[in-house]
C-alpha cells in the first residue's frame, strides 16, 4: 500500500502473506482481511499451527523427508516394504507419489538434480546417503521417480552408474500418454516414447 | 491427503492454509512445503506476525476499520479532512479507496448492505454510529462509496433518507466507463450511465 491505512502489524502480515506461493500482493491483502475477520476460527489456529511447525518440523536424516519426527514417519513405518526405495527430487514429489501410488515403499529425497552450471554436483545432493542406504544391503529395487527433464534424466543416469556395483534393480517411471490426455495436444517426444513402449491390449 | 506422509502438525498446517482465500487444497500443500523449507526466513516471521495480529487487531469503535489501535490510525490522523466521510461496505473497500484516492478523508465501514431477505436491517449495520457521527456536526460531505449493486444502491438510498435532516451534502461515486475499458465489452447500463453523465472535453 502506498499510504498506510492500518498499523504496522497488519502491513507486516500482508507483506509476509504475499511471499506465500499462490498469493500475490493483492490476494495477500484479501487473505489478511479474511484472517483478521475470522480471528478466532482461523487466524489464531493458523498462528499456533505455524509456531508448532517452526518448533517441531525437521528434515529426516535418513531419507530427506520433512516431518516432526527424525527419522520420519515413513522411514519408521514397519508396514512398508523395506526392499524398495523410490528416489525423488523434492519432498513435494514424495507427497505426490504417496498420494498416487499404492506402492508402500520407502523414499529418498535427493534435494534437487545435478546441475554443474549452477554448482550443484553429487555432494550438494543426498546421493552419498542414498548409496549408503543401498550398501546396507536390504534394498532390492530403486525406482528413480525423477522429473522427465534433461536435469532429471541426467541425474537418473548418474545414479544408475553409482548403484551399478550393488546389484540392485534400478527402474524408472514409464514415459507415455497421461491418463485422460489427448494425443492431439501431446508433444512428439512423448508420443514417440508411448509408441515405443506400447503394451499388448 | 488420503495417506499420511507426515506428522499431524504438518497436516493440520495444510488443512488450515487451505481455508485461506486464494489457496486451495493443492496450493495449500505447496505453500506449506515452501513455508517449511523457508522456516527461519518466512514461516517463523509469519507465525509471529499472525500471533501479534490475533492479540492486537481490533475493530475501530468509531469507523469500523480494523487496526491495532482503537480509534484507528485513520480516525486519529489530524491531517485528514474531518469534514468528509467516505462510507464503504467493507474494510476491503476502505483499503481499495485509500489506495486509489488522493482524498485525505475519514471513513465509515457499514459492515455490509441492507438485505431484508437475509435478515440484515439497519441495526445489523453501523448506520446508527454513522448518524451519530454526522449529528456531531463537523461533517459537511458524506460520499457513499458503496458497490454499484442493487443491495449497495438500496443501502445508499436508505442512508440518503436518514441523513437528509442534517443538511450534509450526500454524494455518490460516478457511473461510467472504467479507465482502460473497451466500450465493446461494457454492459448497456454502464454505457447509458456514462452517456448521461458525459462531461465537456
């Protein structure tokens, strides 16, 4: 706001809300006003949930997931298949995979992809920790669920090399037509990949 | 999330974020993850800003604005023109007017519009407080900056009647072509109003 219409506390709240992904300067104002109007029902609980998250949330030292426990809920879940690790770039990918799959496996969050130009080499990712987990011997399959981007695929190749000596099965997600997708709107690379990996009907 | 991938604290944070206007269930997850990653730079300051707002923000007993002081910054600002009150439906309208206008006036927030079918009569709005402010005698002009909706205009008519006895000048916002607007996309009512209120070029 160019002119101040409210105390600095409210303006600070708006400024901080504007940094939340999905909110811009305009919607941050709207959100702040809504929160202030629902002070007891929404603002107070949200403030305490955030304080609690600040205090309790940490990165799992085993897999890189974020949780209030370390090791995280997934790593310590005895019902999960301990012989399969799904490797993802980011925690958001872990959440997406977990929502989508019935695979009750373990995860490993890389923390990004290899990108030499940006100074991100193997040591900036959690590749060493992954190799250590595989070296421990219990894992039989590593599923590389990285993005289908150049960086993602480069990282997948590098990981495949690193894991070769351990004799684990290294797999990757299939390329193909997205469910519900229309062929007309798909790029040629995806169509070619889908055709190459066609399955018997 | 159908399956739990993180502790209840994180899921609660996501659920509460999803209730913020502008965020849905999916963007709330993304926002939560971003906040957790930027724990020190964003999550912690936001949590404390919210706690502070819960504690300090109140409705101005004079004009209905929200602020950390009561009476609010606007009501207590001696540089403002004490003879003009801009009447708005909601605090968000006050903020919008304040961003837009160079008018350094006072405000009065009605808290809605008259809507007999919804059980909202004059007593559910801050009309009595407005009348009291006018009766005090210092105000010379009341600008009705209510929405150009049926409810807004009904409320404007009612207010005009209520304020008639005090001899103040009651004005309303002009109807017309929005700045930057294209005639082709405008409704007939707006065009007719703009034509009727045409000004000398």
